[in-house]
């Protein structure tokens, strides 16, 4: 096969060497070119044009439509203890009914706890009343008023917590605890076991605590007043507890109010830091 008559029209930069032409034609199915002195470099397209016996056919198969499903991220399930029902669960209505029944059952148990809770302080109240009527005030000095005051602060703290959560039955239990403990403290003050200034301050705290908690439960209280009450009850509780624990070892340790002062300073610093963090976060 001669390609001499065709390659003369090609420019120099489009010409191929004899080795390249032989390799391409051999790959296309034609017999390779024999080297000769008269053969000149040619172009791939001219060689394929002259080779009329064999043709290269390129066929592209038609594309078939297909559906591809991309992997989707599964939606997270809520926690087991969450109040939000599971939207992926087909029987979430039945779960809601079960949760309502369980809430009703726990509310009944919380309401029934009023009876044993009242019996905790009722014998002490009756005994103190008998001693006061008999003129035996010295018997009431055996009851430490600091311990009763700490229990009173604990009931007030729990009352504030449940009032904020809106749990009525638990509020009734803690209110009963506050009233019964305050009755014992009043008897101790009548006997002279508790100093009058401390009893006066305790009475003010109890009255304000009950009023503020019930006003907050019925949404009749300003939020700023409620925030101040929460800070106050936090500082009072953290200050009284270490002082009471220190006082129980007074025969073995010196009688001092230093633990209460240190706890008071730490509690105030904590409350101020939390308030500052909340202020920076919402401003």
C-alpha cells in the first residue's frame, strides 16, 4: 500500500513516522506497511481512508434509565426518659397513654406520701406541747434548732424546685414539711432554746418562701423576684449546711462561725459567676 500521493498535501507537523503508521494500521486490522524507500510518512486519517476493505465502527450502547438511592442518614430516636414521643414509632399514641397512666400513678403515690411525712414531725410537736404546758422548758433544749433550721431550708429548696417544675403533689408534700418543721421551731423559740432574732428571720423567710412559691406556681410572680429568691435560697442553703455540720462537733472543735462565713462567700461568688455567665450569653 502506497500513501505517497496523499501525504504530500499534509503539513510537516501533521505527519507521522513510518513506525507509527505501521503500528496504527496493524491495530486496525490491516496488514502492516512494508518499509520501502519510496514510502513517506503519512497521516492516520489518510491510511484509514485508503484502507477501504476494513472500517472501524464505533457504537455507543444506549443508556438505560436507572434509579439510584443515595444513603440517607437515619433520624435519631429520642431518649427513653424524654417527654417527647417518638415520631418514628408507629404506636406512639399507645406510648402516650402509658406515660399518662404512669404519671397519674406517681402523682397518687406522691399525694399519699403526705401521711407518713406528717407523722415524722407530729410526735415531736405533741411532745413539745406537753412539755410547754407542763412548764418543762428545759426538755426542749435537747432538740437542736440548727438541725431543724437546716431541714426547713431543705424543704424550702425542694418546694421551689417543684414549684418551678409545676408538680403539684410534690409541692404539697414539701409545704407540709415546711409547716411542720416551722411548728417545731416555734416551740423551740417559745421555750427559749432558739434565739429570738434567728426565729424572727426564720419566720420572715418561711412566709416569703411560701408566698413566692405559690405565686410562681400560678404564674402571678415577676421573673426577677423569682430569680432573686432562687439565688437567696441557694446562698442560704450552702451557708447553713457547713455551719450545722461544724456545730455537731463543737465539743471536739472550737465553737466558731468561720465555716459558715467561708461557705457564704463561696456561695455568693458562685451565684455572681452564674449570673454573669447568663448575662453574657443572652446579651
